[in-house]
C-alpha cells in the first residue's frame, strides 16, 4: 500500500510550499522542497503538514518514530524574497538550513554549504547573530543578515510550538 | 479523496506560482565634514552622495535594477561640483543560479569598492584614494554579460561583461584612467572591452581576482583604428577576512597603458605607462570584548595605501615623484546597525617627493537600506 502514500506526501509538500506569513510569501518549487526534505531526512520519510497559527509546519516521520520538523520561510534581501527551509530534529536542534530559491544578483553566497553549515546543531538558546556565532560574508551582508534573522525566528517558533505541544 | 484534493491544488497551482510583480525602493548616502587645513581654519561639510535604488521584478526571471545618484547635494549651472548620474541601470535575465544574463549600465567588477560601495560597508569617511586614482570608482559602462556561480565549485562565483571601452583622451598623470570612463553618456563603442571577475567565498573570507582589457584609441587617426588600439590591461586581486572581531582587507592592482607614449604625444599629457599600487587595512571591533552581546559595532581601523599613477613612464616623460602616494588613515566606525554608520578618521597624505603633503580630519555618516 505504498501507492496512496505518495500523493499524500506530494500534497503535504505542495501545501507547505506556500508558506505562512503571507506578507512576503513566495512559493518554493515543490521538486526543490522534496529534494531538500529527502536530503535532510532520508528517502521515504512520511511528510505531514501541520497548521500552527498561520504557519505550515512539515512533520517528518518514519514508522512510529518522529524524525523532526521543517518550515519554509521567506525573508527580503535587497529587494527579492529569499526562500529557505529550516529543519530541526526531535530534540529541537537545528539540522540544517537550505536555500530553496535565491533571486538576487548579489549575495547568493548564503546558499553555499560552508556558510549554511554554521547553523547546524544550534538551538533556540543560541544567539544566532551575525558577528557572534554566525560569520558574515563580505559583499553579501544584507542577505546574510536577512537569512540569519529568518532562521533565528523560525527555530524559535518551532521550538516553542514543539515544547507546548502545538506540534508533536 | 486524496486525488480530488490533489487535483484542486494542482488547479490552483499556476496562480500561486506566478511571480508577483514588485517594485522596490532603497538607497544609500553619506554626509561628510572635512578639514584639510588644521584647527585654525574652518572645515567643509558636504552632502557627498544621495543615491536612490529603484528595482522592479517583472517575473521569476526578469528584473530591472538601477541607482540614481545626486552628488554634492545640488547642481547649478556655472557652478563647479554637483552631479546627477545613473550609477547602474540594467536588466537581469536569470536562467539559473549558474547563469544570469545582464545588459545595461553595469559596474565593472574590479576590486572591492566598485561593486560594494555603500558607506556602511567600508571604513573611513572617504573611499580609499586608491579607489579613486587607480581603480576609478564608481566605474560604470554600458554592455552585456553574464553572472553566476561556477557549478561544482562551492563558493566560486564569476562575472564577465563586454562593455564600451575607455577613452585615452581623458587619461591623466594624477588619476590614471579615471577620466577615460564614459559612464553611459553617449559613449563611443569603438573599443568594446572585456572585464570580469572570479571570487571565492567562505564564512568570513572572500578573495577575488579581476581584469579589464580593451582599446582606448576611439578611432583616433594617430592612436589607431583597431578595436584594441592603445590597449589598457588591468589586473587586480583582493581579499577580505573577518575573524573574532578583527577584519582585514587588501587590494592590489596593476594597470598597463602600453601605448602611453603615443597617448602622451597625442594629448600632451604625462600619463604613466604603468599605474600600480594597493592598500591593506586592519580593523578591530572594540565592542566585542566590551559588550559581547551587542549587535552594535565600533571599529578602530588603520589603512595604509601605496600607489603610483606613474609607476613607469614612457621614454621622454619625466617621472613626478609626488604621484607616488603613501596615505595612512586611522579612524573609528561606529555602526549602531549593520546598515548605518558614523565615521571619523585622520589621514596623513604623503608622497615620495614630499610636496603638497597634508593631514586631513574627516567626520561622516552613512546609511543604506
């Protein structure tokens, strides 16, 4: 009975691809989002979409075990939205940040793995601030500041929701 | 049940995925106080730059971006100073992260300041003098090109443009190729020129290499009719590094004006055949030990520039040692936010001939958004 599961996963991804926080909402391409989820949580993870406040949170599981949560966010760089994914493990530690769509001519360095890697293992108790525990990239300051603030906000939300049982 | 919901979503999808057209306004600017003459005489205040950034996104691929600048607050006929100019105006067509096609008035991607010139991004009230006399910022020309990241090499980006060339007629001994720029104003396309850059980024680190190559003769009967007649070759390397509250940056450049002799003969100048130099700068965020939790910054910095616009001169031209400049700047940059800054610095303007040396006190504020 794997056949019905696929459409469900696809549906969940499609829903989550239209993120929350509508002011700057930009769609994430479903294929890109699916690839990111697969990379972070392994192939065949079950994806459910949970609605919390106005946000869409992806719940990732395999069998009875929770793999973690993820949320798509948007921040404005110089003039375009930057669409990114924040994934956490069941202990509310940040697994990784993925840049799903970068639309600006400068500052694309935030998508580079060596920069994103700095977020791994962070918790809501960490400062997650440029110049403190996150290093900047010259010439990409605006995007670095925007994405860092966006990751900090989403990690704080996911952690708070998880701890009060709004997502589980 | 699921298929029905899915199909509903699929029907809605195109509307959701259609890119939103949007117009963005931004800007940057700086106001300076300069005292070149010591405490016994008045200084000067100037609204050095006021720049409006205007961009429009047409769809997922196509965007327009521009910067319109007013220099020195106003411009009045018959009075010196003041300028209204477009610094950038181009269309970007994004094919992928590896390739965006760009056409219009673009910034040659040379050095650090030419592309990243917003006042909160650099220390010192004025841009480094090197970025005026050697790399002629803000350098902009009209052309077409490509920008993107290099596939399979994390952190490596490129830009490559074909733009209108420089005009040798404007070259000078003091400011090298600076007044050879055409800046998008009825520019001659007699000498299409190539310019480009490779840069590599890591957290805290960026290193880059840039070049410009092109003729400058503008079909002058003496200098030559060819596309690459009276060529100028510029190569430059730069690095920026940040670690634990310390910032370093440095740029070097070398410009060869291989037909300087003919250019000097034609226009009666004393343009160097080689223009070369660079600077190094170190800065430390004093708030890091004092207020580690603060997002504000207070940088103390020192910069040393050495450059010579007559590093070599053609046969028959006497070298002017006052053009071998040595400029030391020490100062503070206070940044309440990453995109606002209050600056102060003291400059020692020296040269090899020890002629016309000066000390300059400057204060300034800058912003970008």
